[in-house]
C-alpha cells in the first residue's frame, strides 16, 4: 500500500519531513497525530471516526514514524470493518470458547489498569475463526472496562496444569498478531505464572511472533515470589484469591 501518491499527498509528506526536524519539541507527538490524521483520512476516509488517542497509540507502537504508523492504522481500520462488521462479536458466535471458562476480568492494579486472568490449562482447540473471534471479543471487553484516562490493561497468564493437550500454536500466533497489530499499546504488562518446564520449549517458538516492544512487558514470575511480585503492582483487595488476594474471578462474558 502506497499512501503518498498524488500532489496533495506529497504536501503531507513534505510536512512530515519538516516535522522530523522538531524531534526535541514537546509538541512533536501532537503534531504527528495531526499529520497522521491527514494521511489516514486520505487513504481511508472512515478513519475520521477514530479519535486522536487511537492514532497516538499507533504512533507510539511505531516509534513516532508517521508513515509506518499510518500504514498500520489503515490496515487495522480495514481489518476491523471486515472482521467485525457489526461493531462487536456476538457471544453466540463463540459458544465453544466461552464454554471453556478460561478468561476472567476483575479488579485493577495500582495504576487503575484492569486485570485479566487467563487459565491456560482450560484451553482446548476450536476452529481458528472461532478463536480469533473470541480473542477480539475478550480484548474489546478489556478495552471497554478501561477507566477514563487509562489506556492499558494487565494480564496474568497462568500456565499451571498446562500440557500438550492445550498446545495450539495457531491460536497463540493469531492472538499475538491481533494484540500487536490491532490493539497496539493496550497491554501494560503480562505476568507469566506457574510456568512448567515443558511450556518453555513452546515459548521459544511463540516468542518469534512477539515484537521487541511487547517482550519488554512480559514478566516470568518465580512461584516462590508470586504473591510478593503481584502485590508490588496490585493491592491485595484487587488481587484474585487464587494468588493470595481477596478478589473473586469473574468470567469475561459476565463483565
């Protein structure tokens, strides 16, 4: 996809080049958002429906590179229109995934970020399409639970009891792609807990699909330090009971 094709687009490109000279300015990001909006609305007019905070997240995901962020954003907008034409995923489209009761959403950390919990041992293969729909459903639920002024969520991925019967590389790769390409700068931190040795071989494969920025947000927690580590970022009354806190797990579909 080539965003800069006609004369009007060339003018926008010149503005981008001029603004790159202002890298030390506190207003750089605001200026980049304005330029990005011009680019994406030229390429995909429906982009006008998205707010500046959305554009800013894509910019940050691409290190303030306006053209790369614009391409990423236009791709997202077109994907969203195609994959979620009605604006949201209907629970009736994901009965098998919801029936596994493996994703929970409750409480917030000390930064006000909602806390998701994934129980990996409950995952069983369904169709890849249903899983993708489930991933979008769950991510939309988490984003919809964000308090005003908060843009990120945290997740605890619990691998206790995980075994080869739960292995699903296609689903893992699909969820990572959706998270990174369509929900950039939404993940604040991912705690990997109760990770068995056998999972690490799989992790070496999965990690190839994870960009460096996302990798910095992933923390493997030693079992002996689990509660102490989680309490550094989550108050006890917001921490799920299964980790020594006081919060009951709430299935994502009940949120």
